[in-house]
């Protein structure tokens, strides 16, 4: 695969509901980067598994991923707690990660020409998908803060769920993401840690913007 290394590449890793997606969107908009929430690819596969249990196999998945459009990742069904937990389980499988890996790498290194580069957020972006990214960040927040954010998000979507259920789910996903054998969630030495527990969205954006501007304006 030919890689275009002339454009900006931003890689962001984070546990669930730390705010990485919101930050990545803001950064992408400001610098005109293609934004890809890579976790949604696994959520989409989880949705396929739930909807098409009899058809669900690697051949079926390859066909689906090869025909995947970015707008498919905006399906609101992907935000449910059930799909999130299923996605975390699916992401442990090496065969599935290989399929998604190629899709992610292609978007990271070959975004449409109208963009100045790419910004990917997920679990293994900084060391597995875009190891030579110009900017690497690890976004985190304490578990109760993250659970509250996800709870509010789900309630806004009229989901019938309790905070306790969301907190339990977030803890379960953390355990799965950090401890899986294939591409676990971890902070690399060259990633800048951003703790969003006590930061507003604006403050977090400005903090990251300052880091990026300092380097690109040299």
C-alpha cells in the first residue's frame, strides 16, 4: 500500500468515554483532517453479529468492510451499551482485527485529497495503526466521570439504562481493552497524556491545539 507521508497524521488512544471522539472531531474540523473513530468499525461489526448471526463469518465481514462507507459509522445503533460490550469482545480476535487494520491504515495514510491529513482515535492507533504519526495523544479521565458522560449520552438518546449499569459496563470494557492479548489499550512513551476529568471540551481542545501549533509553526 502506498503511503502519503506529506500530510498531518494525528493518533489518539483512549479508554471508553474519555472524550477522545469529541476532541478528535474538534481537532479534525480545525485543521481540516479526515476524522475516523476507529472503534466504530468494531461496533459496526458487533452490530452485524447481532443482526446477522447466521451469516456472520470472515467472508461476510470482508465483503462488508470492503464496501464500508464512512457514513455507515454514524449509525446511532452503534452507541448502545450492548453493542459497545460486544465490540470489545470482538476486538480481541486477531482475524477480525486484521480486516479492520487494513481499512484503518488506508484511511490514515490516504485520506481524500480535500483533507490536510487524518486524525484517528481508538485503542491501538499510536503504536499499531499510525506508529509514525506527527502527533500522539492518550486521552483519559477517571472511571466515574467517563461513566457519567456515557450515561448522559445514552439518556439523551432515550435509552432505558441506569448509571450503575453504565459504570459496570465501562469497567468491564476497560478490563477487556487493557488486558486483551492482541493490540491492547496502552499509553506509548511518545504519546502526550491529556486527563479530561476536570477539563471542559474547549479547554481540552485548546491544550491539544497549542501542542500541534507549536510544532507545525516552527
